[in-house]
């Protein structure tokens, strides 16, 4: 069974902290800066500053994700729970745009619905991560067809850690639920939107403009 918590080694080193430390904003930090007006030290919340300065597209580009669609198409990232019904509907709705070459969809698996499905989301997300970048989409189709992770999947040793990193990356971009979409427009500005946009054609046009 999966157990949430922090992992330490026998020497007392916080393994979990070392794993997520490279992700901007994942580790709450403060710094002391002298105030020019009062002569006193003022604590500045660096975690909040890091969140504001973090580029969501770059954050997800450093995550573990699968790819669906042409390499030359503009990329749209989707943070998903493989057993979230809204995620599966969004994946289905985006298929025509993927097949026409309008977008390349980056699939970022996480697991947040375990409390609703008897802890089935975590093994499903791990199954996707074990399938590799080019096999995640196909694996997700299998999971959707069966309603759970296939029982004959060989889990890679790194998949549980990759899932935790994806979870941290998702929260750092302001995840409020699945699916959450992240993309850059023609001006290079990053956008984060919870749920499938009402006007998919507008979104695709924004990616292409």
C-alpha cells in the first residue's frame, strides 16, 4: 500500500526534501533582508515569490510527461488523474485536434482521486509513468477501458518517485483539480486553466497565432 509521508535514510537525511528541492517553490524558504527605513530585519516569504516567478510551462517541461500528437505542433500540457472522469472526457474531446496535428498534448499524470476510488488512481498513474513518454497515451486508453491499472504492467523502479515529483510540480503551478491545462501563447506568456476550456477552438488558435 502507498503511505504518504516524508522519507529519511538511516543517516537522518531527508530524502524527500532532496528529491523535490530542484522544483522552484516546493520548499518553503524565508530570507532576512535589512529594511532601509527602520534599520530592522524584515522576513521576506521567498516561497511566495518563487511561485510568482516560476514559469508554469517550464515547470511542466521538467516533469515526467507523455506526448500525443505531432512533434511540430504547439504543445498543450494537461495535468491529469487517469481515473478522473473529467480528465478522460477532456482527453476524448482533444483527440480530433491531436489527430489533425493542431496540438501536441503533454500528459502529466498525478494521483489525487484515491479517496474516491479505493486508492486506484496511484497505481494507474504509476502504470502511465512506467509506460514511458511515447507509451503513456496508449496506457491511458487501456486504463480507461478497464477502469483501473492493468494487472500485467511491469512497474519501473523510478515511477513512484516520478509521481511524487509530478505532484509537486502540479501544486507549484497552482493545481486546483484535474484536468488542469498549461500552455504558452504566441507572445510566450504562460497560462494555467482548471478544467477543459469552453472554447477549444479559441485555445488552439491562441496556440497557433
